[in-house]
């Protein structure tokens, strides 16, 4: 066996030293991972609840908008307020056909599940309804909500 050249040893040594120096200078990676974990942990906590306050819904909207890079939290907040007063009005609209935070029909929910593949989301869970609404809006299905069709002539999601 031949010994590695001195140049290779020096290059490896310099490379390892630089790498260790960089890692020690940038301890922010730990902070970045914690900042991503905190909202998703909070979202999981919210999803496990049975009843949600208006503040819970607003917080979930903010977190989900960040997770899905959806820059329209105001639109979601307005829609939640209009459709169900942030879930506080538990009546079902359209003669009992549309229920939940965003007043989605069961058949519409099943269609959304089919196009998104998100079989893990629960129709009766307000946090899941928020997530499914974001996914549907991102795919261009804004016209499923009457308040949006009355307010906009074309897709408000650009």
C-alpha cells in the first residue's frame, strides 16, 4: 500500500478544520429546527382538541398558512367568520348539507380528498377543514365557497 501524499493529508485536515469552524460559528441550526418544530407541535395540539375557540382557529390559520406557504390568512379568516363565525355557529347550512368551520358538504369533502390524496384529514375537525380549504384553494377550487364567488369575479388566489 502506498501512503497518501502529504498534500492530500493537508487538504483533508484543512477541510475538516474549516467544517468544524463553520459548525461552531453557526449554532443557529438548532434554533431553526426548534422554530419549525414549535408551530407544528402546536398545530398537532390544536388538532387533538374537540372544541376550538376563535383564537385557536386564528392561530391554526396562521400556522397552516406558514406551513403551506399560503399568503392569504386574511381571506381564510374572513371566510371562517362568514361561514360559521369561526366555528362558534355549529349549525349546518344549505339545508343541513354543509357543515363545519368552512361549511363544506360531505360530497365536496370527498372530492377534495380525491384530488389531494389527504385521506388522513377529518371532515369534522376544524383544523383539518382549514388545512383542506387551503389545499383546495391552492388547486383553484375557490368557487366552492359562495362568499368567495360573491366577492370575486375570478380566482383570488394568485
